[in-house]
C-alpha cells in the first residue's frame, strides 16, 4: 500500500539562482559545447520544471549531448518531500552570441490548475572570437591646430583586441595598445597615419585602417613699420600687418576692445592725444576655434600740453586742507607748476600725466582759486581750480526751512487763539440764551445802562435787549 503524500497542496519553489562556471572566456567556433551556466531552484512541490532563455527567447529542452545546445537536468527529493531542481546549459556559441543575455525560469503548478513562473537573474558570457576588420578613428572633436594633443584610436571587431602597429610616412610611431597620442603637435605632424593589427586566430584578415591628419596653423603676424611711431599732434599714421595660415584668415587692428580696421590696414588721420597707446593686430582662422596670432605696436603723440577740465575743490571751512588734481596730455611729459604751491605728487594714467597738490584753503585760495600750469618744449597751458565750502547751499536751505517752520508755528498759534475766542463767545451766548447766567435786576439794569452807553454794544445787542425784555415780562409776578 502506497503512503499518501505529505503535501496534499502545492508549494511554490524558491526563486531560481543562475551562476556561471567561471570567469574564463569561451572561444567561439569550437567543436565541443561549453558550459554556459547552472540554474537551481529549491523546495518546490510538485516537481517544478526549468526553462532556459537566450535574449528572452525560450530554448528547446534538449538532453542529447551530441547536439550543439543541450541541458543536463538533475532532480533531488529532499527529506522534507520538497524538490530541488538543477539544470546546466551547454552550447557551442558563435560570434553572434557575444552580447547574448541568458536567464532561466522555474515553472510550477498551484491549486486550481494554475501554472506560474519565477524568473532568475541574468548572465552574459565572456566570448573570444577572431577579428575580421579594423577601424581607425580620430577622437578630437574640433579641427586640430598647432599645440593641440591629438588622440587616434585603432580597434577591431574581435575579442580580445590584438596587437597594433602605427606608421607614418614609412616610419613607426609609438602607441599604447590601440591608442596613438601626439602631444603639442606641429604642422609637420600632418599626413597619413596607418594602423595595422595582427590577429593570430585570423591571419588572412586585412586588419588595417588609415587617417589623414591635417594640423591647422597660422604664421606670426608681421607689422610694417615694425618700430614704435612718434608723431606730432594732428599728423597722420599708417600701419599694415600680414600673416599666412592653413585656411582662410582675418586681420583686425584693435586698441583695447575697440576694432579700428578689418583688412590689415590701419590709418589714423589728425591724431589726437587720446589715440596714443598700444595697437594690436590680431590674425585668426574662423574655421578653427582658438587659432590666432597677434603683434603689437606703440603710438606716441607729441605736442604742447592740454589740461583736462578740472574738478572743483571743496572744504568744510576756510583753513582746511584740500587736494586738487590737474590732468594733462602732452609729449614730452609736461612739467607742472601750482600757484599757490603745496605738497605735490605726480602719476601717469593711460596717456596723461596727473599732478595732485595738497594745500590749505586760505582766504586767498577761497577767493581766487588755485592755478595749475603745465609746459613742455612745444608749449604751455593753464587752468584755475576754484575751491568752495561744502554744503553751503544746504545750510542756506536749512535756514530757510527753519524760518519757514517758525512762520508756520506763529500762524498755527494765531489760528488756535481765534478758535478759542470764538468758542468762548459762543458758550457765553448759549448760556445767556438759556438763562443760566446768575444776575439780579440791578445787574440787568447796569448791563442795560452799559449797553446804552456804548454805541458798538448797542448796535450788536439791540435784538438781545428786546429779547431780554420779553423774558422779564414772562417771569412770575412774585418779583414785583
């Protein structure tokens, strides 16, 4: 009699685990099958089934070891009654399998005639295969120019990569692996470079590639005349610059950031002191970013001194120290004289000479100012710099504000007094009208007499007297 199964219900197996036999590479094209991987799933009931996949496509279940692809399964029933299933995949891979992805799936039954699956992790194989062609490429993204580092890479479609040799003009160029690096190249590095690979697994293959390297260049810029130019104020100056380059180029004359010419010719008519200084001729190849060359020349303008409009001086009060500046163009450099004199310092800013004097703001200085005089062999110039008190206008304005503020206070006080007076008159009139002011007949008579004695009072209170008479007539007779 057969004993009943200890598992009347189904038990889902554990997630399958897929492992590779080793990291050793498999050689494509062999006549014997190689182990690809082993798939194991544990603790399932009833007995599950393992299915192999390559690139998400199921592989037919083959157990015949004479086939190119087959599986070797094994089943172990544990003491618990659960099953451990193992399957090992063997193949004769080709070059097409170099990027193939393998996985396995365990398929098992659950109550209600349900068929379920659980997927394993994935693996790839390390496959060796012979080279059939070689490629040689330039890694630089921008056009190559003198001074650049050039990187060229040679590789084949085989694995592993074979040895490479690099040749230019019949001479060997040393590279490292499949990489050829040329540092700080010159125009002489231009030419055809050839890469040759040797794969002993495919000696018949033509594994060569070539690159034509073009190193762009621009020659140093030459300027005519090359010497610094010294001209008189108002004269004319001409310069010309030239260069050669591997491609179409431009020439610009610049002074600072300002462009004066786009064709290599620079002409300055009626030169001024402001035009003195350094001029730069810049050559560039627009099609090659960063490929430039330049040369500079200097222009000196001779002439009598010219003083810039000066800035007025200011002091807090008479007697304070004040610093005044006087800026003058001219060549030779002008000599400065201050009247009255003080402590002087001289500096050069761009094309002009600046003299700074520090002195006391005396009454004479406040009245007449300070005179700056400059001279050289071509002439002279002078300017008077006035000195004034700081905030003088502000103080006058403050005093005006204070006076205006005082007047406003007086007006407000008068208005308040008038309002109070009117309020008192209105209050007296109101109390009198309501008969709330205490007064006797005698007082009333005296008041009436006073009203009669004053013309102004009589005119203002005629109606009021009549009103009072009416009020007296209406009182009770007990007072009679």
